[in-house]
């Protein structure tokens, strides 16, 4: 099975880091990318706490944890300043990139490049920079831990199976809707 190279992040700025983060600079690490909006109930209740927990518990030399604030609605209120306050109030310590807005569409650049359906979206990228998990909605702690562990255990020579084979068939089906609920916000 062929692997897809993860598209580079397109950001306008970063929080909780002094340097711009690129996926190229993270080669050799497993990357957890958590796409969220600060006004998304599923993000606030499940995705963000899970991301912070992974950031706290995994070795940063082996697992890079990145948040991506990707705004596709309520643009006027989800500013950088509001995100800074949000990150401070929720005590978020992982680096957070601000997805580059798209002047022609409501959907920002990185969100479009990854064809995200909404937030929260969990993305895992292997040590070679290939996309291995792309899941809209909440991913259970157990499945996410197993997926990260599987990617950490891989060697460069192995032709590993994709993480999606670990997930149940229902976990990959994502209904589209026009509103936010406890599972997330749909674009």
C-alpha cells in the first residue's frame, strides 16, 4: 500500500514556541497534529484535553504534538488575540500553529490541503513524513495510544500497515452536518 506524504503546514504564526515548525524539521519523530477551533465543543471537551495529555506523557524527542487552530467560521471572533487568551486560560503548552486564512474561501489553507471535514481532526504522521491517520471527530484514548505506539515501534525498513486498519469501520465514517455538537464542528 502506498503512503501519502503529509502536506506541509501553512501557518501565519505560532503560539507556545519561538520558532516556525515545519513537518520537514520533525522528520524522525511521530507527529500528532490536532486541528481545532476554540469555539468547537468537541475540541474543548475532548480533543484539546487529549492533545495536552499526549503532549505531557510522550517523550518530545520521539513524539511531536502540534495544535492547528483552523478557523472556517466565526472569523471575526477567533482572532490571534482571542486564541492567546484561550491558550492561557486552558493552560495549553503544546505548540499551536494558526492556519493560514484563504481570502477566496472560508476554509484555510492547511485545512484544504488535508481535506479536513471539520474540527476536531486528528492526524498522525509517521517518522518519514507520511500521513498515517486522518480522523474527523474524537478518537478514543486507547486507539490513539495504540496508533502512536505502532508508529513509534516501526523501523525504517518495515512496510507497515496503515493505522486505519486498527480503527473499526464505523470510526472512519463521518456524517456531515451544518452545526457543532459534542463530536465536533463540521465545515
